């Protein structure tokens, strides 16, 4: 971690300066121009996926096929990473992944399924990612390509979550909608979030990292979702490794976790269940 990152985190982790940081961040939210980004990386959220062997184990531990939707899939790194994880950890489960993105250029990469550092495949891989990479990729010159049996289970297409013709009709057990809602204005993010919730079956789950936290807390309450207490500090740990994502200076950055907040789990969790799951 760079000295700049270390200093910034020590500074704004101080209780007396957290309020000042939130004031700066609020001004960035109000004034900075929003933009969408295709930046992504393979295997960056393995901690989230492990919830399928923890509090979400009921989704995969059954006879019915596991249907997954990845909204805003960019180059397909997250969708294929999850596919590799499922292939290794749940070899006997019948699963499919539908993925879409608004960027046609990003979708072209995902559909081709050939990767190098330019499109999210970093070297060297962290040790915990290697078993999944070995299952997911085959060598293709100086690149890596997705193995055929996994590619057949992942359908990638162009799509817009806010389009008039978007439909999902509560047909998915798990929906991933990560790191793009933060780039939307509040009204658009709220509408997109409602469509995400509408895509999940009763008792299903949503992964939603990368979103303005105040907006997220309000929407979680409005849609009566249940926050899952699982690896809550993981996104903050990832963010502190990236010098260009220092809170509070960018509207897209993550605030330091405040364990004293009464809405701690709802605010900082990235995994949510529908209300039907409680019964």
C-alpha cells in the first residue's frame, strides 16, 4: 500500500475527522460529474462468493437449477469468476449465468472470452484465486481463454437495466449488480435498484457493492431487504489498496467503516436477501 493511501486512511479513520470527511464526500457527490467505468478484475470478490457456502448455502444446496444474473458485467470478469468458483466448489450443481452490460465494446470482450491484463486478468494471481483460474482458463498464446464447458453456461448480451423493454420477472436466485449504481444519479439508481430487486425470486439474494451508502440504506428499507452479516469489511479493505479511490475525494469512494452506527449492517453489507427469506 502506498504511503499516500496509508496517510489518508489514518487521517480520516480518526473519529474527529470522519464527520469532516463525510462533508467533503457529500460535496463531491453533489458536484462531480458522474461517469460509467468498465474497470474490473478477475477474482476480486471471492470473499462474497464464499457466502454461497455460508449464509446463502441454501441457494445451491437443492435440486433446482441455480439461475444467476450479472447486471453491468463489463468485460465479464465477475461473471466468469463466479462461474469458475461454482465449477470448483459446486461441481454437481446445475447453474447458469446471464450477464449483460450497456457497453457494446465491453460485451464484445466478454463474448470473445479471451483475456489479458488489459481486460482484468492481473498477474501474478493471488494464491486463493489460482484453483479457480486453473479451472476457468486455458492457455491461448500469451492470453487466457475461458474453457468451453464454462462458456456454454454463461450467456452474455447487450442490455440496459433502465430500458423500457427490460424484464426479469423474479426469475433469478441471485443477482449481482455491483460498481455501477454509484455512477448514477439518485433517481436513476433508485429505479435501477427496483428493477434489480424485481429480478430476484422470493428467498433469493442480491450482491450490491459499489453504491452510494445513504441511497443504499434508504432503498434497502424501502424494499424490505434483509442485510447479511458476511465479510462486511471486505470492500473497504479492497478500496484502501487503490490509490485512485481514496475517500473522501471521489464521489465513487468508500467511507471508513463506522462500527458505532445503528444501521451498520445495512450500510456496509454488500449482500441482501428478500423479505421472504426470513420465513
